[in-house]
C-alpha cells in the first residue's frame, strides 16, 4: 500500500505555549509532518516539549528552527512578532509558508510588512479560536482545536497552495476553518472576545478594590463566577492584544459605553420599559445569533442536526387533543401587534420556528415582545411608524409567509432592509410580491429568478394600486394590504379564488377597516392600529394529519379541540367528507372574529373522488396528507388546478409522488396535480421529506396502514409548524420514533 505523504516536511513552531504546544502535538499525532521542531526562549519549556513528546526536537534558536522548514508557525505573544521575524528572516526558506496563531490579524500583517518589506504570498495569518485559562506546554492538548473555529485571513493575492495547505492542516486537527479579511476579523474579535475580556477584568478589579470585597467574593453567586471566568486569563497576553487591536477595541468600547449609559439613565429615571426592551432583545438575540450563524431554520435545523422519523404500522387513533396554534394567525398577531398602539396579548400562539422567526424579526427592529411562554405573548406595540432599522439582515428561516408579508411591510419603512432565509426559502419565488410592490413605488432587489434575498430600499413613498392577482395567494394579498396601510390612497386586491382571510379579519380586530366586496379586499392608507387581545385557535392544517389518521386507521375515534374553522381553511374537511370520512363538528363558536369548533373523527372506509377545484385554495397546505387518504381509499382520486403545490416548501406534487413510489405506491403526476389509484399495498421503505414539514408528517400518518416500517429522512423542519408532533402522535396511538431530536 502506498504510504500517504505528510502535508509538510519540517514544521518549525516558534513559541511553545498552550497553542503552539497543542498544534505541535496535533501535527505529530496526525502525522502531518515528517518532523516538528520547536523553539522557545524559555529553556525549561523547550526541554519539557521534547520530554513530553510534544515536539520531535528542540532547536537552539528561532533561526535554526526555521532553516529548512517548509512551514513556520509563529506562536509567540503578538508583541514579540517583529523581533522574532527579524531573527528568523535570514534563515527562512524562500518558499516557506508562514502562519501564526495570534488573536489580532492586522497587527501581524503590519509586523510582517515592517520586517520583510512586503507581505509575501506565502504568509497566511491565522487565529485558532481555542484556548483556555491554562497556559504553558504542560497544558498542550492535541484535541484542543477539535470542533473549534480557526479563522484564516489571507490577503487577496495569497498563494492558493499555501492557503490550501494551512487549511488542510487545521482541518486535519478537526477544526472548522473560516476565511475573512484581517480587518474584519479584528472588528469581530474586538466585539466578541476582546470587549468581554476587558469587562471581566474590569468588573473583578472594581469589586476586588471594594472594602467589602471578601464578602462579595464569599457570597458571589454562580452568575458572577460564570461571567468573570475569563478574568483568570493571562494578563500579559491580554495587555498585548488590546494594544495591538487598539482601534477596533476602542470602537466597541465606545458603543458599549453608550449603551451602558442608556441603561444607567433608564434605571435612574425609573424607565422600566427601556430596561425590559433591552433585556428581552438581548435574551432573544443570544438564541437568535447562533441560529443565524448556522444559516438554517430558526430553532432546530442545522446541517449537523438531522432528524429521522421511524414510523411503524399502528392504530386505532384514539383520544382528545388540541394541536398547536394556527401558523398564519400567529404570524399576523405579532405583525399587527407590533405596529399597533398599546399592548397586545396573544394566547394560543404557535411556538414553531416560523412564527418565532417573525417574533425575532420584530425584536431586531426594536419591538419589545415578552414570551412566548406556553403560547402566551405580550407585544409592546410601537405604532405604525415606530419600527427601527435592524442591525443586519432579517432571517426568516423556512417561512414563506414571513418573507412575503414582511416584504410589504418593509417596503413602506424609512430604513433599508434585507430579508434572508434558509436553503428551501431561498429557492421560492418572490416576484409575485416584488412586482406588485414595485408598481406601488417600492424599490426591491431580488436574487436571480426573483428569489431571496430581498433587498428593500427605505423611504420610498407608496401609492395604492388595484391588483388582480394572477394566482390565488393569501400571502400576496396580505403583503399588499400591509403595504397599503402605508400607501397614499386605496390599495385593493382581487383574488381569482377565495384564499384565507386572516389578515382582513385581524385588521378589523385591530380597528383598521377593510372594505370587502366579492373577491376584492381594500384598505385606505394612513390609519392606525389599536392593540387588542388575540386567542389563536388550533391550526386546522396541523389537525389535518389527525383527521386523515383517524379516517384511515380502523377503530379510530379522536376529538380535536378548539380548531380554527375559518371558511377559507376548511377545504380538508370538505374533501374528506366527500371521500366518505366520518367527521362531526360541534361546539361552534366565534372567538376574536374567527370561527372555532371541536372536531370528532372516526374511522370510515374512504372512496376516491375528483377533488373540486374550488376547494384547492381552501386546502392548499393539506394536500400531502390528503394524498395519503387517497392512497387508502377505494378507487381513483384526481387533483387538478394545484400547480401552486410545486412552489411550496418543496415541490409537493413530485415529493409526494417520489415518497409514495418509495413505499410501493404508483401515481401519475400531471403538471397541475396528481392521479392516485387507491387500494395499492403500501410497503415499508425509506422516504425523503426534502426538509418539508408537511411531507414528513404525511408519511408518518401513512405508516399507520403500511405493511412495514417507513423511515422518513430530513424531518427537523417539522418544528417549523408543529412542535411536539411526535409526542402528540404517540399519545393518540401512532408508533413513531424520532431520532436526533432537539
Ligand atoms: C399562508 C398562505 C398560503 C399557505 C401558507 C400560509 C398565509 O400560501 O400555503 O402555508 O399565512 O398567508 P399562499 O398564499 O402562497 O398560497
């Protein structure tokens, strides 16, 4: 067998502290170099390096270490960089790669330029973000960099091979390698690392200087200990970091001092609102940033977090349950509550990723929102013109509703904004909102093909238009009505078929009149919203999974409580009843302008039907699970006029056809629908949900009558609309296990 060549022949590590020593150990352990030579001015540390086996050999000087080396790693304090460079310069191999591990990068680049006269293309500055309060070679640990970030800051004209090799070295140490410009690195680190260290040192020093200090340390609570842990770090190193990253650090100190002053004034002036606003925003931001950085849906989904459902045949479905709150109404309650004057209290709010992303978006724009806590949210409305510019792009995760509704709202603000989403949302069409908004005067840029991100220019006066929607879309209608609240004159939207009218109903609830005439809804711009309380009913789209489960599993008898029964949403009940389902609706009542009822479903043999086209927009989100009902019905079910399904979270026609094929069920896909011959045996199999929550839950329901286990991949996004789905499904008799849960 050929023996793999190590990445480097001779690596010289100058400086055997924790980082230098750990890198040496990792290089040796992973056989990344023929030879690892170390040098340190502290003779005892150097000798220890050899004794502990961290380095192969000790050099007598830095110059001797680098002679013949193809990689030189400077792991010395940042203040020593220039003198070390001066010492090694004469002995350096012309093509040696030089890297470092210092915490500031512009300073390193300047030092190299000062000594060598230019920045050679083989210099690849680096900063492993790993470390601990321990120091010295005794603490060297070959695993120190595993799962940690290493930031490389190559110049634009850096040698690609050199960059490739340094990247490969860190990856072999199991680190995540990122690259960015040196200046950017310094700004980011000033804020995320240097400032916190400064505050920790300063706080401990302030308290330690107090006469009462023994008491303070004796009674110090866990919070103080956690918060000041980093004040145990190496003072010399930190002195050097602050001096070398002076400008970026001064900038963040100024910002922080200003914000601290603001809190001081708020406390002095008994201004509880400001305190609450800042604390709530900070608490939420802490959670939010980590999600944003993973670039995935808001709460649970990231590439390392794969959720798989394993679903076995089971049944009957029995119980009395309430599914989570309506997604459409949850989004709208936050949006209108934020723009209203006064405090809006929401109960029954859906704590799913999509609606949480909407909450976060308003927090990013300065709105104080308390909760959600068991479905209860309190929104401190800022009024129609009270939103503030967000500090960065607004991240909407998986939520098409969020992005489309926000585009209307943000087109009317005085500030610029950018709307971004996860991989699925980034593929979805946005011209359907951008085009009519432009006709109103908005300035919006989309990515190619009218896809997200959306860049929206602020301070554009909007004028009302009349818009005949080419597709029946509640999101487009709602987007334009929201923009219309700010537009000059009247904005009216005519729909080709009835779509959900939660926006119209909720606007009325907030005291904003919506003129409704047949298929047209209109608003007159310039009014205001008044806070009100909202009770969000259970989502009929989530109830739909149990309506089908109860219909297909013999012996089932299930009651679903407090379900939203808006006539624009009950298509699933109409269609299932046409198929012969046994569905009883009782206790019908109106809550906050929306009809609500309890629904009882019992097993009944289903038959295939031609789905009436008028029911398509009224059941638009329920088709994946209705296809499962069709599979277990007797005879043929045909769906037409549903091309919209192709641009949902996935192409739901194709994804369902592929999933059904994977469990042995043949279907005929047509451009605007599907034909399913019921009564085919469903085997077990492996189904790809394409990250689409409704596809994942539909196949979980299908497993009830399958002949074997269905394994459903890529299910993390179930949390976008139905947190707790698996537990609730188990409770009523389904046999699903989720692997890789949050
Ligand atoms: C929604 C409208 C529908 C629906 C989506 C929620 C809304 O989308 O599919 O899940 O809240 O307005 P379209 O308007 O694109 O049909």
